[in-house]
C-alpha cells in the first residue's frame, strides 16, 4: 500500500506538555489506513516515542482518496496516559492488544449490567 504522509500544522501546547500535529495521508486505490500503520509512520517522521504518541482522530475526506487526522506527541508516556481519554488510548494499541482490551471492556460492561438489575422496577 502506497501512503504519503505530510504534516499540515504543528504547534506546541506547553500547558499539557505536548505537540499537536495535524496531518494528511494520501492513500490512492485503498481504503482509509489503520491507525496503527499511521502511528508507525508518524513516530518515524516526528522522531517520537511510540508509547508517547497518540493518533486522536483520523477521517477520510469525502470523494477523495485522502484522510486527515490529529496526533498528540507527549514529552513522557505518563503525561499521555494522564491526559488522553481511555478510548483514544485503546485506539492506539497494537491490533492484538486492542482486541483484548475491547473484550475486557465488553465483559466489564455486561457484568455491571447484570449486577444492576433489580426485580420490581
């Protein structure tokens, strides 16, 4: 798959100690690429640590074979874990780890539902 990735805008957010990078990916003849593959390319392009880099959003542009997204690069992995929501952290896991995390989430939700049922309501 041929992908060309380019940075549209990069700015620093000193309050949360991160770089915010807007990017665009061209993917001619193929669907929107997976977040994991985009993250790998961004880590190489931005010279950042994989555990401190999060792809926050990625969406296709209508009618084009192009996608735009937003990436947050933190100074330390602990900052990323503190600031990024759980769903973004799950999105940025490797596919095998992500499947396990989603399965655990389903189990915890179903157990909470089953525990919350009360007769007579």
